[in-house]
C-alpha cells in the first residue's frame, strides 16, 4: 500500500544533540511533499517549543505533548487535557518538595516559579532561547496538555506512585520529566490525524528514536527507528536506519523508494 502520510519526531530524529538538522532532511521533506505525501511532526514538545522547527521546515500539522494534542492544518483533531483537580494536587505536592513545574497550553508554557536555572538549562537543551512565562495560575484559566516536573532522577518516585492511575511519566532529560494523561501516546495523536486526513495506518510512515515513540512506530504501516534510537524503539520499528547525524531520514526514504538520491556522504 502506498505511503500517504509521514510523521517525524524532533529530538534525536529531525535534529541531533547539537540541535542541528539531520543532513539533507529539508531536501527529503520537500521531495515527499512534491509527491503529495503529507507530513507532520510527532513530538513530546509543547506547541511553542516545536514552533521554530515547524516554521523552518514548513510543517502545518503536529502531534505534540506526547499525543495529548494533535493539530491538522490548524484544526485541533485531538485534545486530551490533564484534569484540573489532578493539576492542583500535583502542583501542591511539587511545591511541598520544592520542585518547579511548567505547564503546557496550546499556545505557551507557564512556570510556577521564576528564574530557575534547571528550567533555563532544559530550554537550552531544546535549543530554545526563550523560557516559560512565569504565571502560577495559568492552569486555572486554560487547558493544559502536559506538565514538566523538574526533579533529579530518583526524586520522582512519590509522584509516579501517587499518580500512576491518572498520569504517565517519561524522562527526556536529567532535570525534568514529561507528565501527561495516562493512556495517551503519540500513536493516539497519529490515529486522530490519520482519521481526519482520510488515511489508514497502513498508509502512514513514522520516524522516531525514544521511549515515547514506541507506540507510534508499532502503530503505523512503516515505523523507522533511527540508528541512535533506544533498543525499545528499534524493537517496535519495522526497520532501523542510520543515526540522525548521518542522514538517517534521507537514507530511509531513499531505501523505501519514496525519494530519489544518493546516500549522505
């Protein structure tokens, strides 16, 4: 069955550890669009955090916050907000331990504490020059699709144990965890977008490298794990390509016959 839709994770997939684009990725994505294959981002990042990459590469559709929010050509096709009573309890517990929390809305991220160096470092890790807005009450006014808990590895135990029925935790960085509704995954967001676009899962392709990509790579017709991917992501994928900094996306698309070209030098 022909591929009609391609999804791309950002960190470790579209961009490498130096926050640089994978070689020839702009060329590869442009070639897909010339063939009328739709493209979308599928990331753990929040909307404002993915925006610089989306604008540079011309993405109009995205699955973000690990699948809590999916937007197809400007239209929200899936919204799974964290319940406000859960947010209230979670932030109260975080403040008891002295941990900062950032909440992600549809347009911006907001911090409950100002000028925290670990938040600044996390945003630098994402290649972002801005920081969340200091607004401790933002979650009371708008829907929140993901929380970021800033604590060191091992310190999250009271939260994981206390919210295992309502929240899911993934650690992308030593300083923080992504926290989002239980049962949510990138695969759910991909499914909603494919339904809106009139595509089947067999007509979809996805690239990823991490724990939060596992469900998505297993769900689509062709899941491709980067050469730098975790073992779990590689097991879930149909094939493994070269690492991100060796042009893995371009190489896989050539191998699949979706674009033409020579291997990355």
